[in-house]
């Protein structure tokens, strides 16, 4: 086999690899983490302030898991808090859930049957007496 055929085979192989990469990438579904990037970035300073307020608390809300539930436990100083719980699924935004914070005796219980197994980021955003707080915790639901 002469060098002309070797160069042609190498070129055809290179084109085939590039084309297969292009075809494979067009079939992949990409998901944005947020659709409102600009607005979220502009308002991020308020989120930093909320995290700072959270860091100043002596007792912070606890996010724990039992066999059948995810339990949000608030200390007595925050029993009248209002806000929301955002369950963020990094691998699939279609599974994200937003729940209103509804405390009963300082706790909110979320049944695990309503949450798929896997990695979740729990974003707890709440306020009490005009002060806003934000807490984020990564959990794995089994």
C-alpha cells in the first residue's frame, strides 16, 4: 500500500470520527440549571445577606432523614418562620419541587414517597420577624 492510500485512509478516518462526534452530540439533551441567569445574578447579594443571617443564628434548622421521611426541625426561636423549601435535583430539573414551609410543633415532615431516590440539594429559604434566612444542604435519598 502506497503512502497516498495511507493518507487518504487517515483523512477518511478523521472525518468519520468528527462526524460521529457531531451526530452523537446533537442527540444529547442539555438542561439549563436556571432559565433566569441574569435576574438571579443581579439579586445574588440578597442571597449572600440571607446566608450571613443564617450563619449568625445560634441554633439553625436541621434537615434529617428517617426511613420514610425527610424531617425539617426548627429551633424554638424560629417556630413562627414562614418561607419555602426547594428540592433541587441537579441531574433533572423536571424533578425539582417547591413546597411551602408549614411548621407543626417546629417540624415539617416530607414523605420520601414523593421524592425520587438520588442526590438532592435542599434549599431552605425562610423569614421571621422581617429577617430573611437561607440554608442549603446536600442530601442523598435512599
